[in-house]
C-alpha cells in the first residue's frame, strides 16, 4: 500500500509518467528535493501547500524555518 501511495504522489508531482512503474532512478528524483538543506523553492512551496507562516505554531513550522537557514 505504501508503494502504491508513493507512486501516486510521484505521478501527481510530475516525477513519474502515467502508466509507468517507478524504478530506483524515479525514487531518487522524487526524494532529492527533501534533502538537507532544502532548497528555498521547496521550502516556499511547502509553506504555501501547508499554510505555514514564517514562525507559526504549526508542528511543521520548526522544520520549515530550519530548512530556510
């Protein structure tokens, strides 16, 4: 089930073409934006997606703020 969910997310993000099963290269391309330090575009996108501000009380705020530095 987890692999199916990952492949669906990869397709929604544009990393994986429709009707293709993910291989190791696809998985690596999908994970790359989430490495430390995160790129500013990824951090900004996560803030927008999850409704986070620069220092709010949301549980993920600390992660996003740390990634900005």
